[in-house]
């Protein structure tokens, strides 16, 4: 199988189920943003030395593939077929538990902080920004098409986790946060 199909040469792409839509469609933008976030997390994993965080990001990348599949499936068929094609409230709670674990070792925030720090901290801050953009696109899509509310909750919590992870790796690297 070749990587190129030429079916998108006129600016359309296929959704799960066979529907063809413009590559500029909001649904395509939403899953494209999730895909970009997944790529940034892959970059973060490549730079990480902490195996625990690497494992957490790997699990999140799997979640993002599942979310992307749901976003590319206007009929909601894939979630019914494969358990791995969805995230649920329990997974959102898992993200919250990870945030809480990291947060206990961090200084309480008294102001906004500038994104950056050590290289991996800066990459995680970048991932947080991409996550927020993906969230905006998914929320916009949810105004046009029914989506499981858990998708928005997951992405919202994920941005909080990425912020907390960035702070944690910067603390571990001995890099001070710069208040705004």
C-alpha cells in the first residue's frame, strides 16, 4: 500500500464511514489539531529521560488517537465497534489523579508564569498551547455536531496536566519559574 492515495488532491478527505468533506471542514480541523498535539507529545517523549512521564505521555497519545477517531466519525460507529476508540470519565479522573500527584510537590502558584524553562519543560508548555487550540476546535465542532461531552472534559484536563508536568520537569531540572 502506498502512503499517497491522490484522493485528497482536490481538497477533500474521507471521514470514517466514507463521507467526503473539505479539508477545511471544522471536523477535519478538530481532529487535525488533536493529531498535531499528538505529534508534539511524541517530540516531548523523545526528549524525556523520566520513564514515568514518558509512559504517561504514551498512554495519552493512545487516548488522542481514540479521540481523533471519534472526531473523524460523524456517525459514531467506531466507538461502538472498539473499546480502544473512546475515552471515558474514569480516564478523566486518572488525569486528575496524576495532576494532583505532581501538584503536591510544586509550589502553589501566586501569579501567572511565563512558559519555558528547561527544554522539556518548554516543549510541554508548547504541547499545552496546542492542546488549548485543539480544545477550541473541538468545542466549536460540538456546537455543530453532537459529541460525547467527555471528549471536551478530557482535552480540558489534559491541558491542565501538561501545564503541571511542565512545572514538575522544570522543578526537577532546577529551573526557576518566571512570574508574570
